C-alpha cells in the first residue's frame, strides 16, 4: 500500500492523475453544455466533477429525479437529499464513461421536453 501511495508522487503518477482529472472535467463540460443546449440552467462542473441542474418549475427535486430516470434513463441526486437549500436542484456527476455521457445528452436533445 505504501508503494502505491508513493507512486502517485512520481512523474508518471502525476501524469496519470492529471489525465484522469482532465477526462472527468471534459465529461462535466459535455454535461453542462448539453443541459444548456436544451434550455436548462446548470452550475458547477468547472472546478469539480459535479453539475447542479436547476429543475424546471412545477417539479420537486424528487419528481424531476423520477422524470429524468423514467423518460431519459438519466440518474442524478435530488437536491433535497442535501437539505432544504438543495430543493429545486438535481446533482449530476461526470464520473462515467464518455460514451454514456454523450448518449445521455443526446437523449435529452432528442426530445423537446423542457
């Protein structure tokens, strides 16, 4: 375990970490841009791999979670799970494969449901 932890500080380890962070942050940009393209307001995904989506009026965060899951097969975390101030938002993550990220954003764009 110590050798594994030590490897992170090598030039090779640092390059791998940088590449992995870049991969997930690119995913975050793809998600943010996809949400904005369908008229949804998104926050974050610039300095962290999480994107906060402002849910459309008429939904609670749990209702919108159900809607995205059932209509688009997209899973997020209802903002209400983070406390009262999280209501009205849904948190998405960029920790996924690029192909799945593109597929999810294409499903959102294919139906004008917002």
